[in-house]
């Protein structure tokens, strides 16, 4: 296996992890565990962004650096729509509030909306990776 194929395999593992997080978020939401659902929503998006960073060779352990890198390289360049910046920020803020503010539990309406946004976000990143895979297969 070459370096490109190794990166692609790792990226696909991260996408599977992101997709598993969708199921986890829905399960937690249905069980009225909105704080944990907020965590899974954000981390699903985080895993999808990590998948892109693996392909592009960007490494960081800092969430804000990964988000900034994603915005600079994918949103501001028009690869993904501008509202993806807002989607990630809303998910990050909901996760931070749920994890660290004891009196801040996201509402059902907020979690429901975030789950739908999460699905769109992960699907778009997965599709972009699939396109990159298809291009590399032709080469």
C-alpha cells in the first residue's frame, strides 16, 4: 500500500467513526440524554474534519486549530458552503456547554436541529473524500 492509500484508509476509518456518532447522537437524544447527544454531535463532525486532515497531511491535537484549518482550506475556498462554519461552531458550543456548564443542557429542538446539520455535514465531507478516492483510482 502506498502513502496515499494509507491516508485514504485512515480517513475512511474516521468517516465510519463519524457515521457511528450519528447513531450514538440519535440514541442519546431518544433517551433524553441531550448533553451526551451534544457531545456525540460535535465529535462526529470532529472525526469527519480529522478525516480531511489525514488526507491533506495536517496534524494537530487542538480542536480550534482543526476547525480553523477546515474553515481556511475548505470553507473559505468554496469547497464547502459558508454555513458549515456556523454548523461546526454551534455543535462545538453546545458540546462545551453540555460538558462544562452544569446548568446548560441543550433543548430538544436544538439537538434535533444539530443532528440534522450533523448528517448533512458528515455526508458532504464523506462525498468529498469519495470524490478524491475516485480521482486517485483513475491515476
